[in-house]
C-alpha cells in the first residue's frame, strides 16, 4: 500500500513536549495577579488558544480592570522562566522516534503552534529537532489563531502539500477544530496533562504516540 498522507503537521505544546502543566501554572498565576481565579474546566476549554485571545475572553467573563494588551509580555516572561528551570517530563514518549521515522521516509514535516516563535525555536533547538522540520509556523503573525484553520493552511502552503493530503497531530479541542476546518486528517492525542479535551471531531484518537497506529497511515 502506498503512502496515504503526504505531510505531517505537529502541534507543539502537549504533542512534542509535555509543557501544558507549565502553561496551566502560568495562567493560574496571572489570574491570581489580576484578582480572580478560574476552574480547571474553564482553562481546559481555552487550551490551544493564543494568550491574547485567552485573556480577552477572561476579561469579558470576569471583568478584571487591567488592559489585555500588556498580558502576553508578562505571560511570556513567566513562561520563559519556567522553561529555563526545566522542561518537566521533556519529550512526549514516542514523538522523537516518530518524527525521525517520518523524516527518514521523506515525509515533509511542519510544526504549527500557538506559541510565540521564540519559544518554538528554543524548544526544537533544545531537543535537536529543528532540522527535521521543513516549516515552522507560529500564530504570531496570523490574523486568526486556532480554532480558525489559518495556521494549518499556512503550514500546508509552506510544505507545498494540499490540505487534504496533510495529517495533523493535536491534543486540544481548539486544535482539532482548526485542523478539521482546514480540511485535514486529524489525529487527536489524548494527553492527560492537557485536561478534559473533547477530541471527538478527530479522525483518530490515540492515548499514546508509541504504537504502530500512526505508521499505518503512511505505509
């Protein structure tokens, strides 16, 4: 059987590295600074969104007084401090060999993440993965972040592969929605650290990236 999909697009947080606990910690820290708190389920519903969108939503919901404009910079500072302290459990089990295997088979690879580009490059360089990717896309300069499809369409364009031949690996409901809106095949990775994410719109849902389920999509 020939290759079914011609490119693979990876989310980063919660798919390549287990960074969701750090994002959760920083978000909870900032909400306390702003004078309110949020529930785990409220945070889970916002996973995968960019910081400005998250806090604009929280401002409308909780009515804090501070301007949203300055929050992403404060968030990035706190998150960078935690990254420098350590990467938690580091790479998601199985993702390194998966990336290496797809690259060895000549499959074009991209990262499409809501994280700022400086964080994406720092993480990929730390784990010596940057050279495996033909495109790295951040929401930094895109008009619409996830759950809009823009980031995945941009990644497919940079890879030179039509959306219907792209496979996306995502761990959040917003990411899955973006992938499906882009017309792509989506693998939902159920990462316990990402909270209670509704991945039912994904074409395939997996609890692990270590098995052969993904390989069957390619060969």
